């Protein structure tokens, strides 16, 4: 399900992208570690996916971040 | 999908319950406002539902809280 231009999802996506880049991981690397599809990582970062808590936690864990950091400002 | 004993979902559930009670709302009142099923509110509070970002945001909004408050410590 895509949710174009949702500000909450967009803010979470920007956080994931920033934290992922800071960690030196690629979308593909993160996807492999988190066991989710690379296109889903891309959708999360673009704010057009509506991920569940457990998906976000897995992403956070793989990036060495907390769920709070992932949703900061969202 | 139930996720018994997941610490992240349990922490979020406790936050929702605490904030909902502080707001004076019942599970049913919150469910009606957030347009989700009352049993789903109950499942979230018990930490056995894995809600999406947009469901949690709706819950937060109806409780006058932020997403960050909902996931605090999770």
C-alpha cells in the first residue's frame, strides 16, 4: 500500500535513510540483514510504505539505532 | 497476527494504555475515534498486535500524544 506525501511516513523514511547512510550500509545490505525486500527498504525511505512496528524495529536493530530514533520528529 | 511476549510491542502497549487512561478515554471510546476495532485496541495494549505506523499515529492523535511518546522506551 502506498501512502504518497504522508508527513509521518516521510519523516520516518528520512530518518532511516540518514541513519543507514551514516552506518555505511547500502539499501541492499540493510535489506539482506533485516530480511526484507530491497524495494521495501526503498519504499520505507521514500515514505510510501506503512511499515509495522516489528519491521521498523528490525530496521532499527540492523542500523544500531533505536525505534525512538527511527520515529524522531515523525 | 499475535506476537506474545514481544518486549517492543509490550512496551508500546503499556504506553498506549497509560496515556489512554490518563486521557480518561475507554478502549471503546478510543476505538471509535481512531476508527479501529475495540478488540484491536485491546490487542495493542496487551502487546499482541503488530500495528502499522499509520495505526499508531491515529491512536496517538486521538490521545493527544505524539508517536514518540507512544514508542518511548520500546
